[in-house]
């Protein structure tokens, strides 16, 4: 009889614990990042009324044992680490982990772990939990001194210092990156070019020694005293009006030879000294302005009205072969910073060359400084338009040197166009309009850290008044092999145990660690409907076990009344 009482009591105790767990879940319905628990029951030991036995000699079968249970017990209170809903708060220091992992806080030499990221900056400038005073820990070396970037974290100190209001010294510019696309249809400087159709003699291209009267277009032989009128404009724009005296076939041994096409070429060169005029192997006369750029070069040849001889020179008039133009050029300004952090604007002029390469000339306002090395020459591109190389050397290599006013030392700045063979920086492709590429320099002027932001990788980034973003530190995120083995210590914190294993520190979004959501908090994962259901189950279980005790008591009363 006593066993049934004890069995009922064990049920009462277990369901009482279940009520406590459900009550705790409901009490923390709105607790930040709270993880609900559930009760797992197991049966207790059994009283053996009869042992089991095996079959004997084929005469007797096996006998099953008889066991009577002695009740139940709470074998486990299991934590549910399912993700809670994320709620926006707008506070930079409110952090949630979207996925697995825990923030790491430290008090003295003891580590604590939480998913409730309600943090703030304490009076010493460190990121901490203002409810407990635990100092948030960082991971890696981000923000420690590296000799290049501003740093605010100390070696061996894993606290996160947030230097809002700190001054940032300026940084000298060491590199200018030129990116974008230069149209492949651009050209270098072009000289005005005129040419005629082919002069033929006997159906073959004429030569310098071909007589004018022997040209296929000649309709009447020239005689001595005939004239050719030469007109047009020189490349520089001045008009030309000249004549060429023609010699016919010599009448005697002392007469000059008949005029040839070569004589006409010589006369044209004399009349147009700023152009080179020649006869090609194909019989065409080609006139090329000596200087590149826009040109007025025009040439016309005609028979004088009084000539005896005639040639249909309209068949070989000069036409435009190439229009003279300056090289295609684009300009881009870029702000660079000197050793003191002062900003200066310089201009980069990119000019297409006749060989298809590009040159850069640096223009510096004299009131700002002087360009000691102002050229980058021979910027080449591969056939597919990707960047090739900078072929210039010496003064034309891939850097410029500027002496800014007020600075002791000249400043050398490298120009970067990308990795040869790649297309991720500067290219030369397409036939669209020529647009200026984008040029930007590293370095920055002095400023002040006005605020911070925290990205999904847990990097704490200082936003400086000069527009620069400085990486200050990176949050440490802990993961465990067995999160269910963590020990809840209250205050939204856990500690590791032998069951959980040692914390594995890392950065957010690495391994099984989730992403950091700044300006959000994780809500409780308590399921209200489920907890109310469990509450009813616990109540019914408690009532049923109480009934066991009541019935046992009644039976005992009947037993004791027998002796009356």
C-alpha cells in the first residue's frame, strides 16, 4: 500500500516541476532572447515481484517476470534554442544574432554568454551590458595597431573600445585608382589627308617619270607654254594661287624635257610647304598635312583656259581621305591629401596617342604646388579591351610626383589601372561616347568619429566626419558543440559546462555562427498556445496523481476498519 502513496507523490512532484517550468516560460514571455524550456519525465525504479525464468527441458515454458513501478521523476529540463523573432529598435547598440552563436561578456576572468544584445558604451568608452556590467569581447586583431590605419584597441585586451568623439589624423595619399571605360573608337592625333584617284598611263599606275601628255585622261598633248592652275588652302588656312609652266615635247636637242607627273608633285610641294605631297605606287597623289589637328588643307589642279593641251583633271580631283583632328582627350579631377592631411585637387588629362596608347599629364594649380613628374605614358590595352600595361619609364612611368606648397617633402603617388589582363578597373571597349573615367585617391583629411555602425559580420565601424569609415573592432561570437549543455545563470546569461564543451570563438557568419543585426533585438521564443496546452496537461497530471493518493488513503482506511 505504501508504494502507491509514494508513486502518487512522485507524480505530484514531477507535475509540480512541470508547472514551475511552464510558469517560468510564461513569466518570460517578453524577456529579450529568452529560450523556453520543457520538462522531460522518466519512470523510476521497479519492484520485482517475480523473476523471469527460461524454458526447462521442453517440459515447461519460460516465465515472464513481474515488475511494479514506483513512480516518475523529472529526468531533464530541456532548453529550446530555436530562433526568436527579431524586433527593430533603431538603437545601434541593440544587437541580435540571426542564426547560431552567443555574444561573449566578461567580468574579471569569467566568461558569460548571451543572445540578449542590449548593449551600451560605459563611462570608460567600452561596449558593455549596462544591466550586468559584463564587458563585451572582441575577436581577432581588427582595430589593433598595424602601422597603417588608425587603431584604438590594445594587444592582449579583448574589450571593445568605442572612440566616439576621437580625432583622426589625416593620411597622405599614396595611390590614385583610375577606373571606368575609354571608348575603343577613340583616336590619337590625325593629320589632314587628301588623295586623288589613280593616275593611269596605258592602264597602269603612273610614275613620277610619266609625262603629263601620256596620262590616260589626257585628251590633247601639252605644248610648251601651257599652264596648270594650282589653288586651294594651306593647312594653316592661307589661300594658294599658283601656276605651273608646262614643257611640251622638245623640238630640238637643247629643249627641256616634257613635263612629268613628278614635276607636278614638286610644284605642289612648293605651293603647299606645310604638307607632304607624294605619288603612291598605286598612282594616287597623297597630300598629308605636316601637323596633326584641324586643317584647311585643300588642293585643286586645272588646265589654263588658253592651253593647247588638255587633261580631264576632274577625274583625279583631291578628295578628303582623313579629316585632321586633335587627339581624343578626357580630363578628371581627383582630390589628394598631403602629409598634413590637407586636401588638394589635381587634374589628370588622358590623351589618346597615334599608336593607340594613352598618356596622362598631371595639371597642378601653381597656387597649390608644382608637378615635378607629371606624366604617365604608354598605357596599353589588350585586344579584348582589358588593361595591359604601362610602358612608360622614368618620368613617364606609373607614378607622379608633386611638391605641394608648404610641404617639405615631394609627394609621390602611384597610379593604378588594375591588374594586367583583368577588366575590373580600367578598360578600353565599345564604340560609345568617350566619357571621363573615375579617379579616386586613398588618404583622407583629419576628422572626428561622430558615430559607429555594426555590420552583419560584427565589425564595429567608426563613421568619421570626413566620410572615412574606420574598422574599430570585431565582435566575438561563441559557439558550442552542445548548446543544450549550457547552464542558465539568470540575467539572460549562460555559462559553459562539462556538457556544453568549451566555447569556440569566431566571427559572425563564420562556421555555424549567424549574422549580426544592428538596431534589432531577438524576442522570446515562448509559444503561448503551446505553454497553455502544457499548463492544462500539467494540471491534469497533478490531479490524476492526487487521485491516486486519495484512493490509496481510502483503501488504507478500509483496511484499518477490519479490526473494529
